[in-house]
């Protein structure tokens, strides 16, 4: 008879524990669901060795982090940064905070007017510089460096880019 009374006392605490487990599980499911929905709302930022998201589509902009270099790809004739630019610059911001210099270089493709392309590559580099300043990198820590060869190799989609690295 005494063992029955002990079992009856354990049931309410067992129900409480089960309820807490269900509550925690539900909370985790809701958080994961919201984070997935938020992730779908923004284009992905490709990381570490991934191909640029714009390959084959000159109307899209993207950003790729590859071997510590952040590469911004631009739509034809445009200087607007891709969604996810701030997130992609996180490692650059951290490096600048440790005293490293941020180097920004703009490239262009071989189509159209060469002078216009060079000016557009410069505009794109300025857009990236402005984004760096907006996320907290001091302007004095940013060097705009004209590449030796501004017309980049590869496809035109790959050539329309700005590279950001640390020195």
C-alpha cells in the first residue's frame, strides 16, 4: 500500500517534467522555423570556395567569401551591393579592429566602353568602401587600390566584382 502512495506522489512531478520537455521542444521548433523563414527572405551569401551566385545571370548581384577575401559581384551597369553584404564583411570588420588594413579593389568586364567600365569599377569600389564605413571600419583603415589589370579574367559575370582583403 505504501508503494502505491509513493507512485501517486511521483506522477505530478513526472507530468511537470514531461510538460517542460514539450515546452522546450516546441520553443526550439518555433525558433528554428523563424530562422529558416528569415534565411529564405534574403539571398544566401556563399562562403569559402563557392562559385559566385551571378554566374550566367547578369541581372543579379551577389557576395562570396572565399579564402578570407570578400568578393562582391555586380549586375551589368550597376553599383548596388547584394543583400547580405554586411554579414559577409564581418571577418573584414574583425580584422580591421585588430589593426589590419582593409584593401578594396574594383574590376570590370571587357564589354562596352572601357572608360565607362573603369568609372563603374571605381563607383563599385566606393560603394563597398561606404558599406565598410557603415559597419564601423574607420575610413583611415581602408585603402582603395587600383588593380594592375582592372579588366578581370573569367566570365563577364565574374569580372564585374570588387574584392576586399586584409593586409
